[in-house]
C-alpha cells in the first residue's frame, strides 16, 4: 500500500490531513468537524475542469477526476482553497 498524506486546514486553526491510497485510489479525510470533511470528500469525488499552467502565460484546459491518480489528486488540491475554503499546508507535516 502506497499512501500520500498532506496537511490541510480551514478557518483560524482547524487542522487535519488527507490520506490518499494510490493503490485503491481512495481518500480519508481527518478534520475536527464532519461537515468540513464532507465538503472535502464531495470536492475530491467530482470532475473538475482546470486551466493548468504549461508556461508563464500558457494554459491547457484539463478535465480532472481527483481520485483517478496521484497527479490528478495533487492538481485538484491546488484549487481546493478557492473552491471550498480548505487549504493544503504543503510544508507542514501531516
């Protein structure tokens, strides 16, 4: 089993983490309030259209199913804050 974990937070100091299993393509969300965990799960289980930067001012439009691959998962996480107000703390240990 290969697990990718990343810290997340919302609000002032509501911290938690995501665990993505690359073998089973499933995610576990650990947050203090179930309402916010549910928001993350809904977001990660939806198809997203993302303008992905391929140059300084060049973008390609991608349709991304976040749980399909680790690459898609990470790309969707970069847009999560804007979509549902949950931020990824890339530099904080999960």
